[in-house]
C-alpha cells in the first residue's frame, strides 16, 4: 500500500510550497539561504518525487497485469516513497555526499519528525541544518579530529597520516577514534581540489590553515553539486 501523501506536495493559500507551514520548518533557526533551500526543494520534489510517482505507476501496472486487467492511469498518483533511511540517502547522494545506513539512522534521530513513516522535506532541512550547515560546529569538529591525528601537537599532520585516516579506517569503529568520515581515493582527491591543497607535493598539512580553506567551501560545494543534479533531473522531465 503506497504511503500517505505528505503536505510537502501541496501548495498553501499563498502559493508557497506546503512545507513552509510545517511546524518543523517554522521552528528552523537559522533557515538556509533562499538559493540553497530552492535547490534542495527541487531535488526533493522535482527529481525524487517524480521518480517515486514513476515507481507507483509501475507498481499499479504490475498489479493490473497480475490480475489480467487493463491498466488505467489514475488521475492522481501518490508517490511510492521508500523508507526514511533510503530516502535520506538518496537526498545526500544528489548532493554528492555518501552516508551509511547507520549514519542516516543517527541523523534521523536529530529530527522532530523521527516518528513519521516517510521523510518530509521539512525534516530533511532540519537534518541538513544540524549536520551540514553549522560552520562553528563543523570547524570545532574538524579541529578536534586533526588534533587526534596530531599526537605530538606539532600543528600539522603528514599527508600519509591524513590519507590513512581518511581512506583506510573502518567506518563504524576506527573512524570514531579519529573523527573523520571514511572517503574513497576519488573523494579524497575531490576534497583536496576543493580545499586548494596539492597532496602530491605537500608532505605536511598545516591543518588550521586547511580548515579555513575548507570552511570557505562550506556553502558553495553542496549548492554546486546539487545544481548539477537538479539540471540533470529537469532534463529528464522534458
């Protein structure tokens, strides 16, 4: 049975998306920038909801075929949304971010909508703000993570120490000892390019300077990744 339609799909009396009247959205402080919020909404509503509606139609067609009936497209299609963890992972992937099932389960506990059956857009925004959009918290977390690597308190770590921490440690055990999320070699390369650091020719990383460069890309990188995905998604609809 398809999940109930969420109020995210509707528009209120003012013509604004329904999620803006959601108590969770109204309580968000600070709210994301208009451009970022629009991009995230396009991913949630224009890309993924269209996919879920397609899944729902395919499901109805399969049911009709199994009964030997002629399929009649319904006037209104209720999106066949996945469970919240899978839905959240799909949102992150469209932003160029990868999280494990356990990561997403922990993130869902941060939302006031954790008892809901499906992931609302307001709930995603709440999770996004708490995990991706707090510069001071991210900066403190990165600094603490680097200091765990810098056991001799030198103010820098070697590239070999950094690469090992980022690519080799196990996701759910060892990463807790350091504080970094495991990355693939390609993700590490993209990270170094975004931070403006040439890992091939710089043997030591002065991490406080690196963190400052990383913080400069805090807003821009998710928006750029999401924008590319959004354009791709819209292209499919035409």
